């Protein structure tokens, strides 16, 4: 549901091709790193959803400064995911964190040219 809500806004800002590139790179990187480091499987697009969430906080950046929304979302996001790692479940918090970091990286890279 998050992908359907945030995706069209980011597609309008970055374009279909760049957004597809971001989604594919996020999926491949989280999949490969998870395969090499963990014995669990990945199911779903939660890494992509978190990439879109952190990328969306850069949507209204005007100058070369870090948006306050990014700082708040990153603190809440990273805090909740780190707390979730203490629970024993079958959810890959790694893919959430990796997707978030990739989204943040894309946000910094794509907004750096302005």
C-alpha cells in the first residue's frame, strides 16, 4: 500500500525510468546481501517501500541542506527497525534498513545537482 501511495509522487518527480532503476537496484542489492549474509529468505517489497519512504522526504528539497523531515523519518525508522531486531520473528529487518539507506543515498545523490 505504501508503494501505491508514495510511488506516483516520486515517479512524477524523478521519472519512470529513474524510479524503476532505483527499485531494481534496491531489490538486487538487498537480495544479494541477504543471500550472502543471512540464511533467511526475503518475501515482499518492504525494502523497496522503505526506500520510497526515505526518498520521499527529499521531494521538496530546495538547497543543499538536509531536510528536517528526513532527519525525523530516519530517526523514527531506524529506531523502530533496530528495536524490531530484538524480537524473534521471520521478518528481515535488514532489508528494511538496506532499502532505507539506499533511498537516503538516492535522495542525497539526486538532490545534489540542484
